[in-house]
């Protein structure tokens, strides 16, 4: 039984069309390698219907399955170009420390007990 989600049924065409294009490109890579749907599905460890959904650009397919398919097709590096972080955010990157860690470089009293 397929998953049902109001958010997926309300997707605007501006999001559906790029997904369909991505699915077509995945299919083109598979066909270029002369892999059948059954062979690719076996490599992905999914059903042929799930692979067909991915290649059709169905928005409910797993992002993990997409990443796995890109890896199998030698295209995993293409994910790095998806939604790159704005340069100003990358420059302001902060590292959070929990309060339990204390001050950096200071050995807590409980750590001295050997």
C-alpha cells in the first residue's frame, strides 16, 4: 500500500517537473549501462516498482534510495551541487559545546580519577 501524505499531494508543478527530470536522467544512466529494471532494482535492494517510481520522479521515494542509485551509477558527487550553503553561512559556522563538557583544555575533577 503506497504512503499517503497531504504534503506530497499538494506539491506545486515547479517541484514535480525537476523530480521527473531527475528520474529521467537516472533512467538514462541505467539504460546507458544496459541494466534492466530488475538488475538495477536488485543492486539497489528494492523492488522493480520502487525503482520505476524513482525513475518516474515520484516525490514519495526515499532520498536514501536516490543517493544509493546515484552511487551505483557513479554520480554521487553530483549531490554536492544540490542546494549549496550560502557563502556567508559557511563563514559563520559555529561549533556548539554542551554545558557538560566544561571549558576546553581544562581537565574536570571527575576525569582525574584513575
